C-alpha cells in the first residue's frame, strides 16, 4: 500500500511554504538570520539558518504553551497547519484513526542539557522544576501534538538523525498498510539553540539549521475527497559501514523495485547534501538533483522532510513533472542509508 500526501505544514528559515523552500534551495546560499539576541550564551556564528519571528503564543495562544520547548512548539504548529491544509478535522468519529509519527535526533538537546544541569547546581538535586521534565524526553513533540489536536491513533517518535524522517515515513507506511490508522501526521523537527549550534560546529556539520516539516499522509480509500499532492510509493533502508562500498545505490534499487519504478524514469533526486555524481550508475545523469543543506544548514532529523518539500514545490510549479517519480535519499556518517520513492 502507498500513502497519499494531502497536506503539509512547513516552517523553515526560508519561509512557511514549499515554494519558498524551493526558492531558497535553488539559490544555494545559506539563509541566515541574526541569532545573537536570542540567547545569553555565546554562539559560534552571529547568523544562522534559523526561523525568524516565531512566537508560539501568538500562533497557538497562551493555554498549554507556557512551558513548551522550541522544538515541541514548532512541531505543534506544523502539525496543525498540515491538518488544516489537508482539510482533515479531527472529531469523535475519526480521531482514533489519526496519529502522529515524528522523526528526531535526540529530542530537544537544550531541554535535556538544561534539566541535567539543574540537578547539579540547585541546592538539592530534587529542587528542579518538574514541569520542564516532559521536554527532556524524545517523544514530547509527538505526544503534545496529539494532545493539542485530540489525536488518539498511532503515536510514535523515530530517532535516526539525518535519516529520521525517512525512517518515520517507512513506519507510517507500515501503519497504514496494516490498517492501524487512516491518516498520519509524518515529519521531523529540529530547533536552533546554542547546544545544537555548537554540536554542529564542533562536529564539522555546521551551520546548524532549524525547521519543522509535517505532512498529512492518508490511506488511498474510495471516500477520500481531498486531491493528493503526492504519493509515497516505497521506502527502503540499509546499513553499509564500509566507505569503499556504496550501500545507498543498493538501497535505491530496492526502493525502486518495490515501487515498480524503472531507474530510467526517475525525474529528480532530493537529499540533505548529495554529490552531483552520486547514484549516477543507478538513475539518469540528467535527473535533477536538489540538496537542502547548502541553503538551510544541518537540519538533522527534518532534512528528509525538507527534501520532500522541495520536490513538492517542483511538482507544483511544473505541470509536466506531475506523475513522474522522484527519490529522497539520505546517508549518515556511520553508514546508514535510506531511500524513498514519491510521485507528484
């Protein structure tokens, strides 16, 4: 079974639409905003590809948002926009068939580190604010989004760093295929904080980026009235730690075979940061290649979700591209690989 993308909610340094996302990636230059006045701690750079002017209280109101970390707030806003864009209103008849699957790296790194520090610097280790503890667990964003919108279906958080969205997409397709749900909010989120900024800087992955991208994935059913924007045909994952062996090529072949798509028919490839010559032995050299990282920085778990947004932007602007298959691919430093086949 495939999944139909019927709506999306995207927030990034480039803007709040897939067309703005595409424009930024097409330009190829880092979208930087001044981040010096956001934090008291020092930062590796004065500018970073972070989201400007985000205020969760303005967007969602004060109730239930006072103690949210930034990652959870971003995810909640993106989930709400994906539901609205897809024309799906949760109610007592369907809420038990709607779920959330989000990809993550470590949850909110700042929340975890700040809470851990408090247990050391307070007079007694138990004199910490317990309200802040939920922000330290990785499934905080998916749980809070489900509570906010009254969703009682499958709720999962899939950790996987730069491949987390593709893992979440695979999880979602399995849930739809087995009939556990009729609709899922699938995406990823990463916040920009001094913690993530320095982590990216010190590991050579910088600059750190910030984004949230969530898609409404529906089961193909006769009663579905919303026009799909794209179809997710398959997702394949693998692991190849040997640098001399390209495990991604084999992963792509498996994904294409499952989707019953000929390699020669692949129209475009989107990824975090893909070498222009990569996969040339599998898919046509003429296939368009779109890389997210040069424009939006190191977005970790939301990288694949942004790559999907770029493809959706291309499908929207080019009628001739609609119906043609494309790839979303990813590779981590430790050798994990993943590939998804989509059709606009």
